[in-house]
């Protein structure tokens, strides 16, 4: 029997601040970190309301590095006692990102300075290699770029590296920084909500771009003691429906959920909570709701989503939202769905608007979907 893989430490920087405590407070208050950013003003962009990290935390020349490095430092510090006896050759790293340091291209196009390091980090594999060097991980290094499913896949890949015996610990980090390229792209798709992302709301009409750095340290269960949360199972699929639009019937996401449940040896009724992808776009929310009904029936587990708080952080989304699940499981509460006012017809009946406290969560399902028909489902379990 394979040794379970557990989460030994987490780190995060996002629109609601730097560190786990800032995120924990925002979750408990159900607050939103979306704010207007002048550089994304209309009419060039659909909306300037984004999930931006406070300027004081970002190196504008190399934002992807500064965001992810901060998150990695936090996660490694939290797991220092566990990591310290592990040889560097037995520590791996998996990077999740969709655009790496694309802002350097924008700066160069505007004749602004770009250091050699910033240019190097245009390539995600080199960004990952430099993170590994900086954080003492000389084991296997991987880069995952699978649209918005990147983060969940990176967590799964990190767990597999440990279960295969290729590493004893893996640093998983997800990052994407706000850029004109990304905001203009979503503007071209008319996919941004001018009033801010409202997942599962009757008046929803789009997402809000966001940025974040998020990291977790995965280790073999026998390296950690006390209360632990393990990677229970992962499922993925590709519904091959459209470049940007999900399959309307939700069958691809349902397939991914079944795969995760099977890997975790769970039945649908064993799931205590679902953290949804919840972009706030009409098609995604409707598809996700249908997939959940397919698996759980009309009366399923509680469901909520956090993109109304953080924005859509792309390559960081799966990692930071998995960390939200960890905080909920450790703190015995159900996160709410920030900015949700009136639930749309057909959305899950057990949609959580406001946080609920003193709730025991043993098995949690995290979902993400992405461009190109990608679907991912991750099970987190208390040991």
C-alpha cells in the first residue's frame, strides 16, 4: 500500500493580503478583495475591477517571481522542521502557471527596462528551475500549464512524485500575475463582469481577473505528525467541446469527479463539502451545477466558490483554492460565496452564501475547469 501524501505547510499572497491569516480572516468575514486598478480602465478593457495584490508586495519588473517566492517562503517556513532533515536531492518542485512572467514582454514593448532575470522568467521551465535552486529542491522539477486546471494537476503531480518514490517532499507553487495580455484577452471574449465576479448569482455575467502566489509543501505521511490532511485522490478529463467554452452537459467534469472519488475510495455521499470552480460566467456556472447534480443528485453537499473574493488567478487558482479547503478543514467552517446575492436557477440547492462555523469536514472535493475542455477534481481528506 502506498504511503499517503500529506500537506505539511502552505503559503499565500493574494488580493486579500499576504499570509494565511489574511486569507483566513477574509474567508471568515466573507469579504471581497476586488478593487479598481487604473491601468485596466475602460474602454480598452471591459472593467478595471480586479483581484490585485497590494503594490507593496510586488516587484513590477518580475511579478511572477515575487508573488510565488513569497508564497514558497511562507510554506517552507511552516514545514521547516519536516523539511530540514530531508536531503535536497529528495525534494522536488512543481510549478503551476499559465503565463509565467509575461509582463516582461509588455514592459519591453513599451521600452521599459527588463533585467536578464526577468527575461529568463518568460520561460516557465526556467522560472521553475530558479525556484527550485532558491528553495533547496534539487530533486525532480516539473512545470504544469493546463489552463485553469494547472494548480490541481500540479498538486496531483507532486503527490505522484512522492508515491512513485522519486521524492520525499515536493514544493508545489502556483502563480500568475495580472497583465494587460490576460485582461485584454478576457475583454475580447466579453467574459469580464463590469460589476465584479458573482459566482452562481442570477445576475452574473463574467469573471474578474486576479493574481496570486500560492504554495504548499507535500510530504510522505510518515514524515509528519499530528492532525494531517492528505491528498485523497485526483481525477481529470477533457471534454474537447470548444477552445474556450465548456461542454454544456457537464459530462466531462462529472467524469473527473468520478475519477477522484474512485481514487479516494469514496462514494458521493461521503463528500462533506465542494469548493467549486465558480468563475461567474454563465456557461461555466451552469455546466458545473449540472455536473454536481449528475454526481450528487438534487440534494448534494454544501457548495461555495471564492472567485468573488480573489478573482480568477489562473495558474494559482487550483493551489490557492485547495489552501482555502485546508483552512476550512482545519478551522471547522464552511467558506461562503462572496458577492453572491440571489442564486441563479439551477444552481446547487446547498449553495453556501455566508460562512458557517463549527462544521466538521473530513472529505472535501475541489473542482477546476479550464480552456480547451480541461476538467480537474481533487479530494482532500483528514487523516
